[in-house]
C-alpha cells in the first residue's frame, strides 16, 4: 500500500497547495493515521505558506468528537484534514450537525462505504486522494452489490501482477525483471521506486451522493 510520506505529499500537492493556508488536522492514535499525520505535519512545516491552526488527536476508538470540533471551529481554519480510521464518517456527521462549515480533505478512509453511510451526507462532495480505481469499484459494485473493502484493489493487483509476470516468461530472472518495472492495475499506475517499493499514482476523488467520481 501507499506509504505515509507519499500519501502526505499527495494530499498537499493535490488538495492543499494554492487553495488553503490555514489548516486544521484531526487524526486518531492508531499506526496508519498517526504516520500520515506526522508526514503531513513535516510537509506543512517545510512551507511557510501554511499555518497549522489546530492539531487534534483522538483515541483509536473515539466516537465523540464534539470537543475537538469546537476547538477546530474556534481556530477558524480554511480546511480540515481528517485522517480518522475507521470513524471519519461519525466525525463528518457530528461536524455537520455542529455547523463546522469548512471543507474536509483526506485519504482512503473517505471511500469506506460504512463511513459514508455513517456520515449521513457529511462526506458527500468532500475531496480525498486515493487510487484511480473507480472503474474497478463500479464493476465490483455492479457484480456484488457492495463496494470492495479498503485495499481490496491492491490485493487484486498483486495477484494480477504475478499472473502476468508468469505468463510473460516463467523463468526466475524474467519474473524478477517484470516485478521491478512499473505496472498498471485496477488501482492505476504503480511506479517502481528502484528499491523494491512502489508508489501508486494518486487522483482526487469524491463521493457525490450516489457514486465515486474522479475530480482530477
């Protein structure tokens, strides 16, 4: 999966840069959200154009965000980066009820269907960065009447990549060479970093109230 540094860069480049200067953050204290939070703080701190006006952490299982929402609202941010998994939907619902009327941005937790349902409209048209997998998720939904779980597209691509590698030439050297190259899957383009790791090209997406769409 995409590492926290790459996810943070994508959020800054595709969602924040040139649009917002006063940033509020809310995140929960589990490994994934914390690592993305720490990476985005590093990115924002390196650019004097940004001011972090609020930085709220909550416990891993927290479901009452009213105190944090009040603090964020008082700080008057231009945007809120919400990286709370798996409670971002509850946060968005409470923020809507408490009239925190600023945009939210985030990452893959915004496309968990349970969270969209829990948000009761609070995540509609909020922008997030994630894989370019809309065609895959639409096809999955059409076939199974449910959206795939988070990271399901990565698992599908991992198996597909191995099958393709073997079908090209099943010699060990050929397979290794293939697996070290860029790869196009249902998640979009995987770019090889040259060290055995990959970054997945991110796009801006939203749930428009009926389906996921790519914004840019």
